[in-house]
């Protein structure tokens, strides 16, 4: 057979046209079919061209279930059947949830967000892609870009937090890390912006629950990170399980076809979430599988993940005219486009001859160690207890995570091995001098006996990863049962206590704060988490993480987020005097953007380029930051803006820019920020993205509750900077 689509000199679109022209309806439908864990039992279906892609996952809740991993030879064996034994030889797409590392496991994405470092996120994604590609994978189902405001939801662990700007910056970095500049590069894999959209708005923090938000919240809070990913060239998008105000996203034509594909110009593919096409029946919008298949394809779903509905129903739907042949062609075109861009037609057997030589290379471990160290957030440090003084000679290490290995990985770690982990105990023994007596006493009663003769207690508490992730929401945000009591018991002894909290979500640390003199918070830090925590405890690395999510003082406060609206009865700044709760302050225990360090930074007065800028102009801000302490440090300088009066209500603050700066003692650096008026756009009464004239406040601050505002004004007409919004 003449196969003009195999001519790599042709433009991709011409190759797609040539292939589409000869494909039968059955072969087209086969491309939309995604199976789980492909194996020799699928050989006949491959020969018939009835499978287009496969994901490797343990099951519907893959995030907390280990499977046997993937093996290059097995992937190549099935690819060989698809390419050499089917009529057209269209290669398979292989996918896996490589969420925060393959064998070199990085901090969970919420921890990576705590670094506020697009560079670290991009480097981690590149390493994950290199390792996953070495093992024959082409596609990862990440970055997860759900905006999250409710820590009861276990999947906050996979997110980049509560802020659209921070999440958007990290989305861009992650996509570029996974995909590189060329999807066909042997170390690149296709990324997947998920879960599109607003899955994080699940009521009650209950996974899969109803999302009941208005169109303005959808556009201005939940969609921006996905727009950033699309602008960064993300190859795929995953439709989310949830409904939005009555419409399940898997059947949401306005969101998938109108907004994502037409308005934003997304030319990649949309994959459903696990069995989500079939779940339209449970949602109550499809009477049967055939109806569900029609809804999903019409809405803009291109690949059906494991429900088999597209495979079983699309032929009849197209023949009967219930689904247009052009809708099927559009789906197949998008799938083939990703495959051509990945270079799979030229190199279907992607992978490294010996993947084990690629994994956990020293530079990869070092990158994971740096990311983990910069993800750690110092929440309390009374009397400068940390970093531990050089004359600290007797250290008690206790608590359920003191010697944890796999528990440091966090949820969605499918290929990391416990034996690769450097535990905190091991890292401390490496980092402490031989004259230091490190006593590791996991049993609290034995720990109490030793506490009297130790200088400090390091108490490792927190969550096992299985308490978070998918389908694992919690009602209580306090530490798991029994852990606060460990701190309480040691507190009664009277020695200084460092609480090292390792978790996958913000927790209510109100009681922890009353017992511990220092609190170092680690979002499950990954394979080098032990080294990273020791590096910060011992002062080998500054404590520089900043919170990507607000921490409540009680679980009863959630959902809780910094960029809230003023309401008609706003709270005065003196939070503990006024509150809407009879039994609590309204304020977070630790706000978005918060974190302590080992030095002190002074912020100068922001200098604006003008007090008035046109609604299509640019505002430049300079500010001097000084390290007034006696140690080097890294500060994350945050720029917030408030629109004081607009045609709709606006948040009391919105992050619009940030920069990290490393300063040595006594050093002053001038930071320059530029904010485009277009960055201040919002959905007006007509839901069109607009920039309005009017008074604004701006803060350059260390976190979302810090700093004093400076005023500026936008002048001129209302402008509409973003027709695609
Ligand atoms: C899961 C998750 C999704 C994941 C997919 C494949 O249910 O919702 O994030 O990528 O199925 O494992």
C-alpha cells in the first residue's frame, strides 16, 4: 500500500489528511478507544485497528494503588503488533500518570507550588519526562491545574494551589518541561492539562461532588491556568468528572468545543477521565450508553478512557446520522496530530535501550533535593530555634514519619521505590557531626524517657499519602489521631520542640502551634525529602517555601482563600476583634504566600512608573529589597492588586506578579515588575473580559495579608483585550 502519510517531509496537516482519506469508519473509531494496561489479549483488536491508545494504571483510583510498573519490552511488543500487523500501521499512544516524577520522585505538585519557582517546576517536569520516555511512555496525565480552596479534598495534593496567577505560571513551566521545544525529542512526552474544569470546586471538599459556581467564577478563577497551558502549547487536555451548574464537563459542549477548541484555538486532543463517558448515565443526563457516547463526542471529547462506549456505539451513531462524520473526523484528526507531533510514525519504538541507566542520575537526585528543600515552609520559629545550633549535641527524633520512606513520596507515586528514599533519620546521621547523639525513638513513651536528657526534640508528624489523593477527602483537618498528643506529652517535659509536619494538604495546626516552638511544613517531599528536611534543619539551605494555599485555624472555616470578595460588610483589618464566627477569628492561621526564613528582609516603598496608566497601558513597579539578617536567604516578593470599584464585585487582593530573590546579609536589590493593564481584565456584566478605568491599590508584600497599599488609577475607555476569553 502507498502510504503518503509516512512522508515526514510533508506538513503534519497534509499527513493527517492523507491518512484520514484511507481510514475506514471502524479504523477512525479505533483511534478514539483507550484501553487500560494493554497486553497480548488485545492483539486482535490491534490488528483490526480498534485501539488508539493505552494508559498504564492500577485501576480507577490509581493514585494510591501500586501496580507492577511499566516495562519497555512489553510496550514495544504491543506497539509492534499495532504498527506491523494492522492495515494502516498507526502507532499507539502510551500514557501514564507521571504526576510528580517517575523514578526520581519530586515533591507533590502542591509542594512544588510552595517553591514559587517556575524554573524548579520545569526542571522537575523535564526529568520526569526523560525517565518516563526512557521507559517507552509518550504521554503523562499532568499538570493538574485545578484551583483549590478546600483542603478537605484529597486532590489538593496534585494541584498548584488556590491562586490563578501562580497556578498559571507553574502550568506554563510544567508544560514546557514535559514537552520541551519538540514533542518528537526522545526525552519529551505529551503533557495533559487537567481536570478541565473547576473540579476543585467540589462542594464539601467531597471528591466528584457537584460544582455549583457562576460563569464569572469559572472564567476568572478556574479557567486561567488552563488558558496558560494552552498558550504554552499543551498537547492534550483531560475533561473533568464533575458537573458545573448542571452540566457534566464530559458533555459540556460550550466548555470543550466552544471555549477550549474554538475560542482558545486549542488544536490538541481532549481525553475523558476514567470511565467518565459512561458516568454521564449516573449523572442523569444520558439514558443509556449510546446517548452517553453521542453527548461526549458532540461536546468535544476525542478519546474515551476505558468505558468502551465510543468503540461500541459510534459506528451506529454515525450511520444513523445522530453523530456527524465530521465530528468523528475532528476527533481523529486531533489524535493523529498528537501522534505525528510526537514523531511516533517515524519512531514508534521510543525508549532507552537500558532505562535503568537513566533513572535517579546524580543530577536528577540533586534537582529533587533542591526542589524539596525549597518547598519546605517554616511556619513558626520561636527564639530562632532553627536552624539547629552547632552546639546541639543530643537530639531526639520521634514521631510516626521519623523514619518514613515511601510515605515521603505522597499520592500519585506509581514508579518511585521505597529503597530509593533517603529517610530523615539517614539524612540527619549524614549531616550531623560524629559528636552528636541522635536518638531515634519511635515509641512516644520511650521518647519521653529520653526527652529529659536531650537538647531538642524533632517530632515528625503528618499524613500517610493514602489519606489524600483521589477519592480521599477528610472531614477533620487536624493531625491524624494520636499525633497531637505526642507533641503535648513532649511539651510537658519542657524541651524545645520542632514539629516537622509532612502532609498532602493544608492542616489545622492550631494545637500543634501551642506545643511546638518551631514548625517546618513539608508537602510530601519525595525521594530526597529526608536530605531536604535535614538541609533546612541544619541551616545548609534557607527555609524559603511560601504557602500556595491558605492554612485555616479550624476546619470549620473552609473553603478559605485570600482572594475573596469584600462583601457588603467587610471585616476590618483587626481580625481577632471582629469576626463572623462566634467561636473563631475569620483569618487564616497562615495566609497564602506566607513563610518564614532564617534571615530578615526589609521592603522599601514601591516606586510606580506612573499614578495613572491607560486601560491598554503598562505599570512598572520598582522596589528595593534588603537582607537585614546575618544569613543569606531567598525571599519571594509578591505583587497584589485590588480594583476598588468596578461593574462587578472584585477580590480584595489578586496576585499579579512575583519574583524570588536571593540576597546575602546586607545586600539590597532593586526588583522591577511590569503589570499590563490587560492583566487586570475580568469578566464584566456581559461576561466579556474587560479592563475598566478606575482606582486600584497595589501591594508589594511578603504574603497576602502583608504590606501597605499604594494607589494608581486606570484611565480611558473600557477595553476588551481578549476576544478569545
Ligand atoms: C483518575 C484521575 C485522573 C487520572 C486518570 C488516569 O481517575 O481522575 O486524574 O489521570 O484517572 O489514571
